[in-house]
C-alpha cells in the first residue's frame, strides 16, 4: 500500500529486504511493489501530488506552451542584455 500511495519504489524494496533479512524475498517484494505501482497509476495520483495541489505550490509544466517558444531569457530578464551565455 505504501508503494502505491507514496510512489516509493526502490527505497521501499530496500527497507523490506532489510526488515525481513532474507535476500530470497527480493523478487516477490520487487514484483509486488511494481504491480502496486502500475495499478495505482491507473486510478489516482500520488500523495505528494495531492499535497502540492492542496498547498497550491507553483510547479513547472511538463511542456512549454507554443506561444512562449520564441521568447529568450533576455526578453524576460532585461538585466541580462548584452551578456553572452
């Protein structure tokens, strides 16, 4: 359940392996975590996604809107005009 809700995958697998102290359980634990992650992505967002939206924190989008594609940094930050980067 923790893997599907918080989307912790690798760290949760390591914690579970250290808790059980058996490397033989690695494959079943990893498969269980992977399956719960796949199923949870189909139905809901992660806990941290909900927290970010609830607190209305500014986040970057995955893609840039088409109308802003022609802007340069010096158009937005005028004090950088004349500098070569």
